[in-house]
C-alpha cells in the first residue's frame, strides 16, 4: 500500500457544490451568481447519512467537487457559509474513516462543459485568483494533512504548456508553506488518457497524477442533453453491443464517410486501447502515483450495460495497480448529464451488481 495515496476505491460527489445548475441555459451575466435556492440546495443535499452510506458501499475515499464561485464571493474574498459546509463534510469523512479529495471542479475561466468568455489560461488575473484560491484553502486546512487537493477538474483543449505552467506555479506557491500537501493534477483535453503524456511530471513525491475515462463517448453519454453529438444521435447504446451501432454513431455525428479507425470492436479490448495512455504513463513513471479520478455512465443507459462497462474499466484499472474513483454518487435533475449511482430519494444503489462492482468485485 502506498502511504501517500493509501486508497483503492472511491466515490465522487457531484450535484452538490458543482453541477447544481444547467449553466448552459443561463445568460452570461447570471452564470456566476448564487441564489437563495442555491444555498438551500447546498445546505440540504448531502448530509452525514450520505457519507455513512458511501462508506457502507465499501468505498475508502470520496472526491468532492466544488465550483470556485461556490467558495469565492468575489476575487480574493471567500464565502464562510460554504466553507463551513466543507468543514462539516471533512469531519464526516474522518468519522467514517474515508479519505477526502477536495476537487476544484469548475474554475472561473475553465468550466469544462460550458464555454467561458475569458479563458483561465489566457488571463493573468484569473490565474492569480486561481493560485490565491488554493492558498486560501491551504491557509484554512494547513494543519489537516489528511486532505488532498485536486487543483482542477478536466482542463479543456488548451496548449499543455500553459496548463503545466499554471500547475507548476500553484504547486510552488503551496510548497512555500506546506512541502507535504498531497496535490493532484490531470492532463488537458478533459483528462483523457492519451494526453497524460503532455503533463509535466514533477520531482515531488507528493504530486499525484490523474486521468478520466469516458470512452466510448457515444455509450457513456448516450442521449445526453448537454453536448450536441449525443443529443443529435438520440439513440440507446448497449455495451458491449454490436459494432455497427457505434460506427453509425460516428458517421452520424461527424458526417464522415467512414467510422473512426478504433471502432473495430466493442468490449474489453476497446477499453484497453482507450486507456493505453494511462498504462503507458504508469509504465514510464513507476515511481509516481496514477489515479483514475473519474469514470462512469449516464444514468439512463441500460442498467446491465452500465454494469458491464463499469466492470471492465475497474478490471483494467486493477490489472495495472491503478486506484479509482467512480462518478458519481448523486446528481440533481438540474445536472443534465446524470451519472448518479443511487436513487434520489432512498439513496440506495440502483442495482446490487453495481454495488459489488464498484467495491472491486469484478469478473
């Protein structure tokens, strides 16, 4: 067991302090505002019972996502009310012996699924705010060494040199006061495995590397309403499924005469190819920790297909000694792309087999 990252299987929490609205439908001037309804949601949606429930499912850590604007009232001024919610949450994690990864899910200028008028990596002021935000987190939780900071979820399709530079500056700023804070960074292009090779590797044992896995997108996001391809195709996609359905998806959404080359089969071997970038990173950097920080399928995918896909992804992660964190526990109907694994009301996991799979009992 690696003492810096001693966990094996975790659960992500979205829909609470992130993905609580469909930002795409809001006018630009209202996207960065919080309402009384937002606060009522923040203060009731996730409770101690949810943390206990996650522990009962065999999870050993939680990745909790939050948006910068949920904790930052304005540049360099922070919201005590929502920071206190995270303090309570951290306490619940400790009570149930769960590790806690604090994930900045959406930063100003990098909303992974919403275009931003000013991009984080093109604006010095936004980058300074970003670094200051993490320094504020370090100031507040400086003595709580069990907390892990994940600097930014799903950096978009940008120049990797720009992201590497900001990550390096942020890590250096945190290191001035805490040389052993565990810090997680992922690559560009929404954390997809092929772009791990563009990520700067640090001479720092307390930096952890992460990637996300959502291939094949036509399956994991099927009939999703937030992106054009799945909304346009609007078809149920099984897994493994017949290959022609996946070829048809590619032809339909891209307009190409031929499918993408890697759609030659669907199943475990396809996923192995899709995750090869992560396996290469693991091989090339055996002294570094690699974590599969997010993966899952949209909730309305066929239940057995959800189970089969999750089983195969976890099987491959375990084969390569990669700890993982499934996405996600619960998602509000306002999310638009609901990946939740439990019932909205009862909080019971949707299928018994899924409970076994996410706890690592794969076949």
